[in-house]
């Protein structure tokens, strides 16, 4: 399901509460072609998208994404993605 990610908690405090934006690298795969996964500042927004153009192949992508006022990001998708990993490479503070 679509979910918010508390970056402060998930990073054991290395990403501070209230971060403005993050640069991430992400990986994942979908068993179905032509499905999407998005990383954004909330589950009601659409952010950086990547599409599964070939079924069951590992995708890799990265981008800057704004955080919500608490410094969290969210993942949305229109199908099940597996092996999803998100690594934050850089943080912009407020």
C-alpha cells in the first residue's frame, strides 16, 4: 500500500526531523510491465515516477524530492513492487 516514511526514525536520527528535501537512489521490481512507483512528499502527491517497462526486472532511479513539514517522504504505486530499497544520498535542511 501507499505509505509515508519517517526519515528521522528510519535513519536512526541521521536525517533530522523537518528536513526540507532529500536526494535518494531507489531500486525495486514489479512482476507486471507498465506499472509505476512514485516517491513524493505525501501519499496524496505524485512525485518522481519510474515505470516498469519490462516485467520482473530490477529498476534503479534517483532524484531530489521535497519532504513534508515533518521531514517525511512517501511511496505510492499502482501495483505491487518487490525488493524496494531507498537510500538517501543527501539532505537539504530548512
